[in-house]
C-alpha cells in the first residue's frame, strides 16, 4: 500500500520597522511527519543555519596528536581488551582498522573502532570505500561475537560521532558499536513500525522518485522525507534486521555507499556527522535494517551548534536544506 507523506506549509506575517514606515514581511516553514516513526521536522523556507568553514582542522588536530590514546603504538598499549570469551586476542582487526572495548560504558557490550592508528586526521573527502568497509567489518566481527556470547542482549547498533561538533570527545575518527538488553528510543520506535511498512515506504519513495537516490545492489539509499538532522540520508537493507548479520559482501557494499555519502558531505562543505545503524531482535517481525546519517555544524571559532531546543527537548528537527535539494546534489552516486 502507498504510504502517505504528510506535509503542510505554515505561513507567518510580521511588520518590520524601516525609515519609510513599517514593512510587511512574510515567512514560511514546512512541517513534515516521518511515515515510519511519526517524528516531525520543520524545513526553513529561506536562509541557512549551517555555514561552510575555512577553519584549519588539520592544524587543530595536530594539537592533540601527541597524547591521543588512539594514535600509533598507544592504540594497542593504552586501549582495553575484550574478555577472551568474546575474542581470544582481545581486539578485532581488519586492514588498518582496530576495534576494542569502550572505556565509557554506554551499553552492556560496547566497542570503539578506529580507521587506523595513523589516521588521526581523516577529513570526509578522504573517506574511501576500503577504509570505511574495514572499520565496519571490524565492528561486525565484534557485534557477531558479542551476540553469540550473550543472546540475552539482542539490541544491536552501530553509531558514530565524527569531529567535536558531533559530540565526539576525541578528535581521532572512530565508530562505536553496542549490544544491549534494551533498545534506544529510536530503536524502540522503529521496532514498533507495522510489518510491511518499511517495504511500503521504500516502494512509495521509489515511485515518487524525488528523494530516492538508488540502489548499490542490496542497499537502498534515500534522502529522508522528514529528516531528524541536516542533510539526512537514509539506507535500508531489506532482508536483514541487525548489523551483526552483515555478510562480507554487504559490508563492502555498505562501506562503498557510506564513503560516497561522506564524500558528498565534503562537497557540500560539511566536516562533521552522526551515524546510526539500527538493529532489532529476531522477534520483531518484518523489521528492516536501516541507517541514518546527518551532518553537524562545522568546527570554527564561535560556531553555531545545529542542535536547538527543537531537537533536544521537542524531538522536532529544524533544518535548512530540503530533502529534494539534497537528492539533487547526490545525483547518481548511489546507483550501481
């Protein structure tokens, strides 16, 4: 069944004092509801909230390289180890990528994977399919091992805070994995989506075409109809429900797609992002593994945070670029 894509324009009218008297000014904001979770977004009718930056990130990164726990030999001498029942060597490796436990406990089983001990500065334009796929692969190895070891923790996710504006406490780029008995809020909302709704949503967007970006084979890419953040891209993997199920071939494909997405962000002048790959337990019928990728504010002196009261306490996104504009900028890069 086609999915209803709800949208409504709200207009405003104000009087602005000028030398020649009060000038009438009109504004508009478009309100959209997400067809899967029901969360709302407000698309600005004009203006931009996120600005490109000429801040020297590499020079800034050099200030922390000497003490960074993920750099060089410190990546294997200072980082913790998984118990032997999860991995006999304590850490997972794929290519340059290295995956180890997170010192901060966010879940029953949580991990950090770096793209490489020597990749302290990794701007988005340098994200290659190989680097991204190896990082994903190391995480998938951890997630699968943790799920096998602890079946009572069935909620699996992959997430990332890239650069300080995204919430990262360290400059060194990394991805985080979690295996837990409890879902996050968005995992719970997505798990409550009625069976068949994911397929209907994808079919609706394919038919409309204005936000559907294409398929790289088994991964379907879209510009989100009702984004929760700036420049939001979504991906759906029909036939899978959790990231620990990703096969080597699918890891390669997803790595290629994510690298293309991050390269697109770089072309749009973005440096920072958040990523979430949402899994669900086997008991959730009809669930489809999916991901959300959003850009964040650029690092610069006195930069504006892209998170306001709308996002943090109203759970309503406020963004400045329409999904249709983002889809146009993406072009054909997600079509195999």
